[in-house]
């Protein structure tokens, strides 16, 4: 009926008050669609089970070979290596819950009525606590790190996780470029780790070391767009650093990240370097922009992919509280200080004042005047066109137009396969 090529990503779903870590190639009856990271392709008693979480955090692609064999994989490159043409590769749509053959989708629950922001904040905190407590039970003695950038998002995850994971450690990224001083991110992360009582591992890489990770990020991140590639490079450096701390361990370590919160609050801005603008976003109402950003989470693997390349399992706790963030009213979304205001409701004074007061920075830039990872790539001539061309070469793509069809409107080209015959 079908064949899995290589392994799918580890599952860290959240359903019915428990963490769902069922191996993605094993059948698991689900009472509700899992939030968080989840993908599955397995044979069950009623036929095939194909499941992908609503945000599309865990990736799942398929293609049918010329001999008719249906293949599934977590990375397009695995399908290409198995003899499929890139133009024949499709993503399984996010929010898929096919439980039988022929395909039949499950019903979605009716959304609850509007709640005050304060009530949503209480729910966000309660669910984050429940999820981290369940993770602690599931992971046992597994080494767990929280990635600290010194910003509100990662700090929020750190203050919740440390309540439930007594062995929690922190890790921070910095770029050693031409002997430059430590970034603002590194300085703040070190202060924060000390204040929270978390041991800190400092991952510092040279410019050449970082750029040496580029091909891995393009393959595992399944994206060539500059913002996501630059973020993926930071994550790849962190992943490699964590892996080097556990070379003799048999259990894959876990990294908690503050990713996704920016999309949930449309908390992005462009960067200016050398009079040029990077990471620009369309000028549309914030509610439309947020919806597009959240949908776009499906079309990049900048977090899980690079971490997985070094045997580290990435967990994004904000993914389990998406519905509460998306229920925030448009009037609140329009506030310039929406993120610190919400964080004060959710985390209170557990987050130190200097984190609330710090200007927003990106992990790719790190509060550095030289532009951090973004500035380094520009200095070396690695712009959007170079990234696009390299992605195509790594995936054996000869027609560049295929890329515009593979990611279109910020999403992967997606469909469900016909399980009983040709597509």
C-alpha cells in the first residue's frame, strides 16, 4: 500500500491532557486531533492512518514513483533519493486526520465563544504548565535544554519548564565573527540563566563553522527563504553544540524553544542593514498578517529539522496553546505592547524586569551591530538567490520554476494521495 522512506520526526503531540509520543510509523487511535508536533503514517485495523498536526509542525511528504509505489518521508530529499522526481512530491495537508481507506477526515470541534484576554492568559499558563509537567513524566532522566536568547518568548518557556524539569539546563548561541564582542543575546542569556538558577552551556561558533552548516539547514529545514535559513543556522549550531555534550549518551537529548510565539502575535519587523531592508512583511491588517504567518509555519522546518540532524529532539511548547493565542481579540492584537502585556499576564514577575525592558531582537541578529547571521551571510555574498539556487542543486532540481510551485503563498503544495491507485 505504501512505504516509509527513512524515519519521520519524533512526535510530541498534546491530546486529552497527555503528551503523545507514539512512534510515527505505529498505529495509535486518537480521540482528538493532536496539537503540538505530530505526524503519522501507519497501517491500522481499518486501513491506513495518516495524521498531521494542525500547524504542520512535523513534516510529511509523499510521492508516487513511476512504478506506482507510494512513498512517504519527512524530507523531500529522501523521496528524491528513492527515485521520485521533485515535481511529483506533495505535502500531506496540515490538520489531516485520515483514519481509514478510502480517506475520510475527522470532524473538527466547534470553537468556543470569545473570552477576555485575562482569562485566555490563565488558560495559556495552565496548559503550558500541564504540558511541561507531562513532558517531565514522559522524558524521565533525558537531558533537557532550554534555548535562551534573552527575549520574552524563550524566557517564558524557561520559567515554566524549570518548575517541572529539575535537571533543566540552558544553552545560548553566539557568533564569533572577527573576534567581535559577545552579542546582546549572549549577555542577557547569561544573566538570565544565573537568575533562574539554570546551568548555561555557551555555544559559540566561528563564521566558517556556521556557514559549514548551510547545506544541512537547506536539506533539513526544507526551505530556502533567507529568514528561515538564518534561523535554521542558529538552531543547527545549537543542536551540534548540544550533541557534542552527549556523545556517549544513548538517549537523544531534548531542546525546548520559544519558537512560534512571534507568529501567534504577529510580532515581526524588518531589519535594516547597509541601507537595505530584509525580512519585510506585507502591509496588511494585523489579523490577516497573523493568520498568514501562522499558516506559514507549515512551510518551513527551521526548528525541528536542524535539531534532528544532530540527534536532538526539538519541542515547541507554544504550539500546544495556539488556539488560546488565536482567540485574542483584534483590539488586543493592535496594541504596540501586546507581547509584554500578555507575558505579564501569563508569566508575571517570574520573568525579570530587564527582559521586559529589553528591545526586541532576533536570534539571527542577536542584538549585534554587525547584523549577526544575517550580516555574515550578506558579507559572504549568500543572498536569497544563492540560497534558492543551492536548495535546487541539493534536491536535483533543474527547473527553478518548480520551487515557486513547491512553496506558493507561503505554504507547501499539498494534497492527499489516492491510496487505491494512481494519483
